[in-house]
C-alpha cells in the first residue's frame, strides 16, 4: 500500500496488550483524521514510506434537501409531525424554506414560521402553522451529515 499527498489517514499506534489504538483522538473520543502533506519513499531491504502529516481540521459535510408533505387536521392551529432520519452522523436539521405562505385575500398574504425540534437521536418533530383546515403543506427539510 502506498500513500499519496492529499490522502486522509488515521494513524494507529500499538498498545501494551498487542492491539492498536488511534494516535490522537478528539474530545468526543473519535479518532483525528490527518492529511498526508509529504511522502518520502525509502528502501532498506523492504519498501517503506516516511509520511509527514497535518491534522485535517476541516470537517467534511454533506447537505441534502428532502421534501416532506404534511396535512393538518380540521383546525387551523399549530400542528406537529415526527420524521425519522436513519443516520447516526446527522449534525443539523432545519426547515429549508422557513416559512409557509397563506393568501387570506387578494391583498393579504401571511407568512407562518415553521420549526424543527429534536425529539430523540434520529427523530425530529416538525412544527407547522397551516393556513386552512385540511391544508396540505410541502416542507423542504435540510439535513447536514458529517462525513
């Protein structure tokens, strides 16, 4: 296996019990990722590489927008619905189009705020203020994942 400049690596060191552990960890206990900045190959009966590493402090994220459609009941009060996101690396969830327009008449349009509340590790409650009873509301949910 050969390394190239720009590769991301997690260096491991041997432990007293014969296993290995990450050379460096973050405050949350996950291993730190390093970027290869320089490679020096050498040979002394076997092929080796001496690596120069720099901690990769940039977190890598993927953001996606998913559309959910909610339908409220027979009243026009705030209602909520839960969504489940099956991923352990979710960093943030938000309403991408953060308001819902309701036309009262030709001259009045109201904008109602929507909100997201974290309920458990992978369940989020979406709060929506609909305009009319039995209204169907498309809501764009933004989800940010750490890679």
